[in-house]
């Protein structure tokens, strides 16, 4: 999948395509339905399939002081979109210029002039342009582009797939329910950073990731799956593991930390990109009297995580 940052540089083979518009934070089942419908249109028309999104998320631009909320950063979002068969991801910088662009100009300069789009697909609630004045009807009337609007998708018990609902589940320590709405486990992805290396001293070397703009999950211990990318980023190898999010009350109790211990992994992870998928919440965080008590608890947590992940792998 190609990634474009400037519509003026759209190559000819990606023009006259089917373009899906949206933020797609999480690329959850509702998003997948919209993109899947667009893929059907693109295949029938023998046209390229493009997804257009915005970075930073417009919500961050308009509310810079809001706590972190992202379900997918750009890199992680790209992984999931590529898996859906998208030919190109168009990433528009959401800055003052884009925020003040009128809906008419967006249609003229971006959709028609830049991409030469032949068909637009959007979710039921998509708006665009200054003051959110742009609508599917405007695209159709002004740009002469065919537009398909997809109604919301819901679970069998009527819960609409939404990023807001998924964030709430993660904050409450329900990664399994979040995965049901996402269509896969929630992942945190980033380059492995050097920490204090305390885990090595008690037999559990961990990989530390900066959470950045990711939504903060419930504090505690998780059974996780960890995807290690090769240095050239061409392949990913997955390992079972245990993850932790909290402020390490036994050690210093200051500052947040997200770390993962990979079972049966040999090697150096520093500098590698790591994808940590939260499978199941094991327990809340707690403070121990010392490192001996912490070490024994980690051993127990890892045993529990192994059982959970082995049961999942066996289809249980």
C-alpha cells in the first residue's frame, strides 16, 4: 500500500479511483464495513481504492489539551488498512489551512483537482470543510462525483460500532469486548526504547514503549501478543507475553510506563518496532513490600498469561 502526503503528487494510476473519506481511528468493524463496500465498488469499476485520513486527528487540533485518545496512530492504522486491500492511503496534514478550507474548496482542490476521484464512499455521519458544512450532497452536486453513504453497523444486540465505545471499554479494563468491536485485539505500536532495565535484574527483561497519543488502558497486568518487526520492516514475528501499564508503585511510583515481557524471545529489541496486542486483563496494579514479592507475583502473572494465550490459541 502506498502512502501519499500531497494530493498534488497523486500518480496517474491512482487517479479516477474510489476514495473513502474519514478519520478511521481504530479501523473498527464499522470502518471495515465502509471500506469493504468501497472495495466492491472499486473492483466492479476496475479502479484503485484509496482511503483519505487526517493527521493529527482533527479532534487533537481543536482540543489540544484533551487527554490522549487514539486507538491507532498513523503507522498502526496503515497496517490495518493495508490488510483490507487498500491501494493507497492519502494523509492530509490537519493544520490551520485545512481547518479553514471551505467545503467547496475541499471538493474542487482536493477531491477533483488533486485526486480526480470518480466515486466517494463515506460513513453516515461524515462532514467536512470549515464549520463542518460539507455533506455528501455537496460532493455530488459540486464535484459531479458519485457518492455512496454507508449506514451505521451494529452488533446483534444493537450496539453501534464506534471508536468512543471502544475507548471506554479499554479504559475499564475490557480488552476482549473492545476486540469484539474492533474485529481484532487493540494494539499499541512503537519503537522499543531503553528504560531503567530493572526487569533484567529480576529475570524479566521488558520492552518499553512510549504510549504517545494512544488511549490509556486500565492500569494493571495483561496477557498480550507481541509482534516484532524485522529491521527492514518487511516481516513480523509474534510472541506470547505479559504486558504492564502503570507507574510502578513498588519501585518509584512516578511516571507512567508501558512495557511487555516476551515469552521465549532471544535477542535485542532496542530500535525495533513492536506491536503489543492486549488480549485479556489479568489484575489491577498493586504495591509490593519489595522486589522479591514483585518477582514472585510476576512469575505468577506470566503463568496466568501463558494459560490464557494457550487457551485462545487452542480455540477455547
